[in-house]
C-alpha cells in the first residue's frame, strides 16, 4: 500500500493551508519589471536582493514549483487517505446520482 509523503505538505497530519495568490497589478508590477530587467541583464545578484527585500509582498504573486509540488502531494495524500478509509471522493459541480456509503462529494455552491 502507498504511504503518505511529507516533502512539501504535512496533510493529513495537519490541515492544508489555503493560499490566496493574486494577479500582478500596478501595485507590484514595477517591482516585478525591475526584477525581470535585472535577470535579462544577467545581474542575478541585484535581482536576488530585490526579491529578498520584498519577499513578503512578492509571496502573494509568486506561484513556483514548490507550490505546484505541494498541491500534487496534497492530492496524492488525499487519494491515499480516502482509499484507506474506503471512501469514494467525487469532485464536480453537480451532485452525482446514486450516493452510497462512504461517498464524499466536493462541489457546488
């Protein structure tokens, strides 16, 4: 049987953390453009300094591979948890017909 992995996420031992990422707008756009300009010029040290100085603000706009890996791991751990519990999980907008024991529906309003 598959085992839970905890490289990026501690689910199911801990709840999944909800992150609210934002689209880049005028508030942060100039900073991101400056970081990209440094990168294009090959001035990675200056880009890293800007990233470090504004890490808290940039975190809301930066969806990197560690976040993608965390999401994938949380999905995998959810699948393992439901299999061990003998549950069937359905993720869709409308509730499916024919609900049975250990059925979990995620969706709708």
